[in-house]
C-alpha cells in the first residue's frame, strides 16, 4: 500500500527538513516545489509564473490578495482574474483558480501512488483519502525564528538571517493560500491527525513519530 502524508508547517517549524526525511524513510516522493513545476507544464505557463503562486512566497500572495480585495466579490467556486499573468507567446492568461485546480489534480495523482506533500493545503485537498496521515508542525514564534536562523531557512543569497517580520509575512502567506481557496484556518487542529511543536521536539524525533504513524495508518488504505 502506498504511504501518503501531508505536512502543514509554519515558517521555521522544520517542514523543509522533516518532509524529505519522512519521504526517504517511507520510500515515497517528496512533493514540494515540484507541484508548481508540474502545474506550469500542464497549463502552459512559465515556472516563474507558477512560483509566484507558491504558498510560501509572501510577495506573490500578498499581491494576489491585494488584487482580490479590490474585487466586488470573491467566491470559492469562481474563476476571477485576481492575479493574472501572460504566460506564453500567445498571451495565455493564468488565473489563480485554474492554478489551484491543476494543483489539486497533481496532488490527486500523487495520492494514488504515495508521497509526502508539504503545503498546498494537502490536508484539505486529500482529507478523504483513506489511510492518509495529516500532520501540522508549529511552535512559538520566537523559537521558530531561532530555528529558522540556525537552519538557514528563509535566507536569500547574499541576504542576512530572517527577522520576525519575515516570519510573520511567511506565516500570513501560507495561511492566506488555505483561507482564500478553501475557507478554512490552517491552524485548526481538527484538520490534522497529529500536531507537533517542532521547536520543543527535535526534528529527528518528529520524523520518527510521523514515519511510525504513517506506517500504522497505511493498512487502512
């Protein structure tokens, strides 16, 4: 049976470390930025365009949300041009809802064969998948910031260590993706089977727990 784990992680909570380690232990793919690449290929936009919709990129999502706020109505089921970008030589337009729809299709295919999915509202999109394990990694802001600085998370080439405002901007962006497209709070513990303070527990211990629980749930698939 394929193992399927979704991980929601706030900035500095170690999602980028825990996710790949869990995937390696389970012998399944780790799905992170590969999703925008696959989506870009499917809908004919550039990878640069797709990465602007990354749920961990505050600049892109703050622009998206600012545009959406100016619209008279924003509904979950509509395709609204809140964020539009010419995406190929023929001037194709990439709509934010189309991007999300295609991302969901990619996640569905990943779920069929197994994988560890970081972000992308995986716990919501794949909520009904039998045997899936949905995990949330979090922790107090000050400890997450210290952990991010120690690990180099959020450090751009040539830039300094992340600051509290960087952490808060990333948290807002990640939360905004889920809130805007799925109308739920990603911090809601009811979405997950397991919520871990990844600043109080060593990251290898988090990997161990997630690995064990994923294996225990898999036979139910």
